[in-house]
C-alpha cells in the first residue's frame, strides 16, 4: 500500500524481519534467545547473488538507509517522521555510487538496537516482559557474526562491505572474522579502535543516562522514560559529530529554552538552543538502553583484540590472505575519528602488507560529512565497487 504522502522520486520500502531459531551466544558468555533481525533490501540480487553490498549504519541509525518507510511494525512512537526517509538517500539509488540498478544493498539494525532487531525493549522469551536491565553487553564481533548469519539465511556467500562511522567498526570485524566472504571493504569516518578521548566521551554519555533518576537501572518501560539523561548524552556526543568551529553558522538563529529540560539556565546563544534542540529531539526517537549498549560496544572496540597475539597484523591476516581491496576515507574536521587516527589506520594497513586506498575529505561538516556531501565520496566508491 502506497502511503498518502511520499517524497517524489523515493521508492516506498518496508522493513523485513528474520527470526533466528534457537539462541545466539555472545563472546562474553551471555546468550540471547530467539533473536529477530530487522533489515531492508534495495535492488535485486543477481541469480548468482554476487552483486550484494552489506551496509552498516552509525550509532543512532537504523536499517532504513534508502527510500521512504513511514512505519516499522513493533517500533511504536520511536519511529518519527525524521526516520521515514532513508538516512543515505543521497548515495543510494539508480545511478548513484551505491547503484540499485547494479547492486543489491542490504542494511540491518544492530542487536541491542531499538528499530526492530532484538534489544532491551524487546520482550524476553522467559516472561514476556521487556529485557531492560537483563539485556547483556554486546561486542562489535557479536554484531559481525549476527550479520553473517543474516547473509547465510539469504543464501549470500560474498559481499562488498560499506561501513560509515560505527558501522565501519562492524564491517572491519566481519572482514577479519570471515575474510573469505568479503569482496571489498570501504571504511568512511571510522577506524580500528576508539581513541582514549572518545572512550571518555562515550563514558560521559553513558553516565548521563545512568544518573537520570528515571533510568531505574534500565527497567523504565512502564514510564517515565529517562529522556533528560538521553538528551544530555546526545548533546555530549553531538559535539563530536559537527565541526565545532562552524557550529555558530550551523546553529539556528533563534534563542530559546526547551520545555522540561532547564530550570535555572536560559539559553543566551544560538549554539545552546541548537544543542538543546538536538538532544531533546533525539530523546523522542531513540531508546536509552539501546544507546548504552551501542555506545559501550563502540568504546570497548579494538580490532587487535580479534587476534590472540593482540597485533593489528595478526587480526587482519585474512585481509592479506584474501587480498581484499580496501578504501579508507578520513574527514579533516572529524572529531569522532580524528585525521591522525585515520592516518594511523592506513599506516597500520600498509605495515601489515595490505594495500589500502586512502582519501582525506576536506569538509566543514565534520563527522557528518558522509551524510551531507555524497559527491566527495562518489568517485572512489564507484571505482572500488567496479
């Protein structure tokens, strides 16, 4: 059924679901029963299913990367109008770098997320109540294994990997665990570990949620929800998503308070109002428990932990063995994965004997550049996929 409103030139898409039989064991020894994976598919797989791109979303993204999707069953009030249009419409579609006339693109929501894949808000098979505080910690390696199971269920052997931001970490983990299944690897504004600076930022974001009195150890699904803590966490994180020197130009001009957020302080600058707006808006469309799980997953990631030797070269031995072509994008104003870290990523690749094409994007958009400036990434992506 076509919705009454749909942006022109955007196809109507629906989220699909895969229910895994049995249980899914995590690296830390915990087990999640009866996992459901929410995913979307754009384009048609070839008869040999050799034209598939597996796309990974950012921390607060979703499986809805392309087209128009006004409703995801079971999500309820979190699926806001801003979620309805795909988060990467600028780069996916006919004739675009991720060309739906040539490729089949698949994007799945992460375990522990809140947009359809099993997460803390999902009912536990044990008693039918939301998992809440009982939902375990999840590692990047777990996410990669789960995505490999999705490919298995769809009968797909080998894929191109495209991972912006946090998605790049999961793409890297999948390539290291299952190198024989990878045709190419594209990392955009990502890396191979979280820096100490960003680990501390993520810790601050987790504290902002944990210290909200409404959090109640994660068992808040009867309400009220810890929206203040989640909004504060987003404000802390949002500082690293934007180019701070250009924030005043990006911020809204009007100055005002946000209902329910502040008691004493009254914003006097547009940047304050802008950050409050971003935080309060985000708290309406995301689940605090999901934010904790994914932020913690990000903070604890280091690809060197994938190898018993604890070295970059050993972790990426499969890259070298399978001669996987790699493309790494750095953004010169990125405060999530800073340019020096990205250069280190490329240097580590080179030292390990892995050829990687490295590009530094010059932008005033900061980490968000990959969402806002598709033309800067298009040519290298087309070339490596070709």
